[in-house]
């Protein structure tokens, strides 16, 4: 399930970065809006063929959708993965706010 969550968060991130709706990505990939929604929520595991179509539509390598950035083991890694997933779900305005909050916490 963790891999599904990571894939979903990354698909959502790259879709939003392109400014696309669920409908637009679904149309590009040839699946339903509901399928894209389930993938992004991490409740559906797409076939490899679908992952390749998602990656092509989003302009990234399929490997990137499975998160190319490894997290450390243990509690720190779990927390970083959860933070990454949460941030991927934010719109641009909220993401900018989160960055300001993190900068304040880290004294930068």
C-alpha cells in the first residue's frame, strides 16, 4: 500500500504542476476520471501499462512516479514520506505557505 500512496502522490503532484484537471489527465491516458482519482488517493494500483501512459502524459519517467528519492529507514523515513505525501496534495498557495512555516521552524 505504501508504494500505491507514493505513486498516487507523485501523479497528483505532476498533474497539478501541469495545471491539469483529473479529467484532462484521464483523457490523455485513456482511463476514467474516477480511475485517476483512485490512483491519486492510493486506493488503486494501476497496471504497468497505465503507469507508462501516466508518465508519458505527465512528461516524466515511470521511475519518477514511484519516487526516485529514497527516505531513510525507521521513524524518520516514515515521517519524511508522510510529509512528502501531504505536501504533494497541497495546491500552490498552500504549498508556499507550508514552505514559509518550515523555514520558520528551521530558522532559515
